[in-house]
C-alpha cells in the first residue's frame, strides 16, 4: 500500500473485535455525515457486526469519548466524519503523558468530511471500502505526532495527531475554511474550499523570520510563511503536500519554503495536487524525529484542518504508537 512499508500486520486477539464504537460528528461534511451514517448502520447490521454509537456536539468531545471508551476496555473505535473528527479520536488514544491508553485497541475511519485527506494515505476509496475493512478488523501500527503549540495568551497546549500540520498560510487558510463552513453551498467540494481559502489567505501573506531546529542538531533560519510537518501525505482537500511521507517510518517529513512569494504560491497550487511543488528551488524536503519552530511573531498552525494554535511549537514523532484499522 502506498505510504506504508510492507510488514506483517500485528492485530489484537479476536475477543477485542467483538464490539466497535462509532463516534459520529453529525456536523461534518456540512451535515451530510448523519445521512451517510444512517446508510452505514444498515450495512453494519446486515453484516452482523456488533456496534454502539455516540454523537458529538462540540469540538473536543470525540477526544473525551475515545479516552473514556479506551479506559473502559473498548477494543475498536471508529471515527465517522472528516480529518478533524479522526484527529480528535487519535488524540484520545493517548494519555496526558503521550502513552497509548490501551495499546491493543485500534482506531479506524469511516470517512465523511470537507477534506477527508487521511483516507487518501491509507487508500480508502469509499464508504463500502471502509466498512469492509472495519468488518474484517485487521490492524497495524502507524506513527503519531505529539504537538506542543502556543495559545494566544502564551500558554502551551499539547495534543496528538496522525496526519499533517501546516504553519502560516495553511493555518490562515484553515481558519477561513472553518469560518465559511455554514456560508458556502454544500455543492462546493472540499478541495475547492481549501483552494479558495488559500487564495483568500494570500491577502495577509508576508514572509517572516522562521527558525527551524531538527532533532536538536540541524538549525535552519528561513524567510517563510508556509511550513509543513507531516506524517501523512495529503491535506487541504487532496493536496499532496508531503508526497514522500510514510505513516510508519518513524520520521516526520518537513517541507520548508524559503523566500516564496505570493506569485510562487499561486504558481504552485496546480502542482501541489501531485506533489510537483518539491521541484521548486524555494522548497526543501527534510526528515526528522523532532521539529521545533520559532518565529519573529506568532504564526498560525493548522492540524488536520483545524486551527490548533501558534508558534513557538514543537512536534515529536511517536513511532508505531497507534494501532489503526487498515
């Protein structure tokens, strides 16, 4: 499978496959997730799969539900929604110290969201495809990322994610996507929303002094407004921001832009969909186990499509720390 090294899956014992908890975000995909979940339930019942369900009503609730369920012994938890819902469930897989609450439990995805980018890295092509995998129940270990970001008030916030974080332009664009969630017609797709948001965010685009420290050894100082720290390959509704990222290699893919102008960004938008932006001499691809980013003034951070704080920030890979239904 693209993005994953070939190795034998390590799955938990059959007794943990008996029940699946589905955590549903009914507001994702502009409200169509609830309809898709109704259809999925019929298929799960037809397959004879034992499951329970919980709906979320606010941001962060999926994390709380997942954490409680894992502590009570639930062996399979499936996020129903977009990348934001999955990211919250993945965060709930860990305790406050960054340890998996139940390492033998697995999480999965029934995709339905504005971007649904993580499904591309694990090659889930449709709802029926996802249900087939959930029914089979096989899992394998993938990496996660522990992120420490900064609030507007200067406090540190820690969370975990499994896909992509973007700094600067990406964080500003995510804020616009979320602000437009209820304003744009439903027929405007995820990628179109992210491209429109990126173009809108370019109005406030300007280069800043950015210092990047990789593994506490390699120090780079750049003029940038777009940095990517990735575990998965896709973000922004199908943009291949980190085309060489692997979910289980124990490394973060770090994409740095240095001196890129507004015109450079606009020129690269058509090529980002296939990862062609890496050919631009103003773009550098690096890998590290830990990345620290500081800026001359706070830079917005987007994690899995949601505004997640500001710089300074530190991101650390947690190798083979999440069991995922793949």
